[in-house]
C-alpha cells in the first residue's frame, strides 16, 4: 500500500513539531493555492499544484534533503508496505502462481535471431514466412485471407484485439495463415458486433499467436533483409538450434499453395454487400453479367461487390478446364487473388492462355500475375512484398492517384512484357507494376 502526504512550503510550525513525524497530530489544512503561488493564473493553479506535488515527492525520494537546503522543509513521509515477499523463491498462502503471463514462446528466424514472446491462441510448433502488414484495422479480414497461406503475419499497428471478432467479417471459410505476431494484445473487447475474443477465435481454429514482442525491430529487419522464414514454438522440449534448422530447411518459393485453398467443386455465389455497408449505388442500369470466378483463394468481399453490381457469379476450382468455362458462355472471367508463387502453378497459366482473347478477363493479385505470365512476361519475388490497406497507385491513363489494399509477395516485371502489352497502373512506393 502507498501512503503519501503533501509536501508544503514551510509557512508555519506545528505545535507538535517536536514529535516524530509518524506520531504528529494531523496537520492543519493547507493554505489556499492562490496564496502559495500568487503569480500563477487561477485557471492553471490545480495543474500547477499537481506538478509541484510530483516534483516534491520525487525530490523527497531521490536526494538527501539536507544536502540541498539550509533548513529542513516540513515533509510528510510515505511508506511502501508489501503484503508478500517479492523474492523468486518465496511462497505465500493463497499465492499459487504469478498474476501475469510470462514469456512462453519463441520466434526463431532463419538469420539466427531469437525473439521471446507470450503465446495466445493455439500452442505447438509452426514454420512459415514472416511478412508485415501495415493496416491499422481489419485484422479479422487479414486472418481469413487465403493469400496468407504459409505465412506469419506481423501487424505493425501495435494494439490488436480490441474489437474482438464476429461472424460477418470472414473473408473465407477458415484461417489459412500460419500464425499471428503482434505487439500488444488487448485485454478487453469493445465493439457492438463482437462475439468472442481474438485469443479464443484463434484457439478454436488451431492458429498460433504471440504478443509482447518487438514488432518494430522485426519489421525493420524484414525491410532491410527481406522476408524471412521463421519457426514459432511454445514447446520447451525443442532447442533453439532445432528450431533454427527447421527455419533454414523450409522454403515457400516454388510451392503450389493454391491447391490447398481453392474450392473443390463449382458453386453459385449469391450474397451481396449488406445495405449498411454499401457505399456506391450510382451508375447501375439494372444489367446483369454472367461471371466465372476462378478460385485461387478468393476473398468473399470481392464476390460480394461483384454481386452487388448485378453480376451472376459462378465460382470454379483452380484446375477447372478452360473448355468447360467457355461452355458456360460467360460475359467475363475473374482470376482471383491467391497465395504463393505464380511460377509454381503452370497449369493455371495454361488456363489463362486458353482464355485470353476469347472472353474479357481481369485478374487480382495472383490472377494478375498469372495474366502477366500468360502474356509472355515474367514474375519475380519482391523483397518484402506489399501487405496493407494504404498503398498509393498511379493510374497512368489519367494521372490520378488511388489508394489500394494490397497483399502479394510477387510482381510482374514490366520490362519482360512483350510489345503490345500496356502497363496502366504503377505502385508509387517502389514503381512496381500494380
């Protein structure tokens, strides 16, 4: 317990001043603040008084008063009394364990660095590529974005979990990412749509998470060295060297990750954007278009937006033959977003080649990269990718700058594109093809 009294200028002497400070009678009420500090404006007196009290308490704690003053001011002492011992080996009745969580997890990166942290969600050992996301909100949409398959997502925004999770913000049927890395886990939730906490949500889906780790330092390392393979573990039986060997023996390049996130059979998408979230109803003439969407890891909100604009959408697996697609007589084809290396899925590139020039086509993320390869261009792995909701993109056709949400580790090399292929959008952060 902490007890403190006023530190007051010596304006009067108490009749009981000869007694020990702890035995003195209660002091007389302090004089009005306006008499103690006549030069301070009345409106600032309360704040000024509080600052002086803090300074006086700090002075009483940190320096010998006799060394600074020719006479002793009137000091009211305070005492700190602990109800239990603070030593590591001490025990006390009713004190079974520490009232705070201690570090019980490690993130070991392939560069040899080891980051101790506290775990939440699932436990165990998991390997993945570490990337950082600069979004300030939307962590549930990030968790359920299939494009993060095989990756640990580090959130640069320090405070995560304060809005909990809900059933409406899911972007796919499950969480595909390898794990979540954050600085501070909110101890409470405050949102009218919240149905459960972030920790409970991850535990039910067997997704590992860590917090109380220096995400800023890790982000700077990723920006300088590029994306790194890491191993996240809560198992004390595994040594740091074992985890390091796991990180250095695993690679995400050249792996077909699409086959693990795509649907297994065609289906019709019927859900629109909810009325309370709709932001644009202009320019719709009541026309409907038949769209075939190749599911390379498509996010639900892409399909909701298309449906809200009057499209009839048929979602098909990533291996769906081009010939079957043409039999559907679509007005347009969407090649969706998806995880991993586009060079690892040559079957998808061949499908795009078979459809180019026959039906209007557009691609997002993975679909965009597959389209670039099908047109004769090459793709490359970026240093640390684009992951965030605030990427500026210039439209080269009209010069306007648009803010976009992006999530990809690969990009199309504009210099490799053949004559006749036009680049229309450029990312302003690194001049890459957007």
